[in-house]
């Protein structure tokens, strides 16, 4: 019984290694695609547009541009978003796509 469990665990471990390598490859390819599509720059541009829109729609809120700029600059950055983007693309597409 113990040998059967040990054998099953070993087979699962061997099967997990190629899957983990494939996941790593997909993630790396997804990051390369995101960079080639200039997504980091698009994120920054979108944030600038969002801030400008909020300031235009709320002209009576003092310091809104500075507060939004500071908050988004701290929490909504490419560094903070890149892993989520990579996961989405790696899950949605295979290596050939």
C-alpha cells in the first residue's frame, strides 16, 4: 500500500514538472507579447486619461489631480499589473497563438 502511494506521488511529481515548465513558458511568452503590444505604455496613457477626465468632470474638487496621480502612481502601475496581465494571456492563449 505504501509503495503504491509512493509510486503515485512520484508519477504526479514527474507529471507536474513539464506542466510547470509549460506554464512558465506561456507566462514568458505572454509577457513578451504584452511588451510588444506596448501594454505598459498603454496602462500609463490610460491612467493619465482617467485622471484628466476625473479632473474635468469634477472641477470643484480641490487637489483631485494630485491625489489621483499619487494613488494611481502607487497602486496601479505596470509592475503591479503585469503578473495579472500575463496570467490572463497565458491562460487564454497557447504557445502557437
